[in-house]
């Protein structure tokens, strides 16, 4: 376990995967997976 903490490459891969999973979960929670957000908000100006 100590060698994983000291290895910068594995640490970078771990953080990248962690934040990628967090971003994907946020997109799924907020419903952006269907990409039908409706009309653009500034079209009436």
C-alpha cells in the first residue's frame, strides 16, 4: 500500500478515475444524459 502512495503515476490514474466517476454520476443525477435541454434561454432577448 505504501508503494501505491509513493508512485506518482498510479496516484494520477487513481485521482483521474475518481473524478471521472464523480462527473459521470453528477451528469446522470441531474439528467443530462438525454441532451434535451429545451430552447436556449436567451432566444427571447
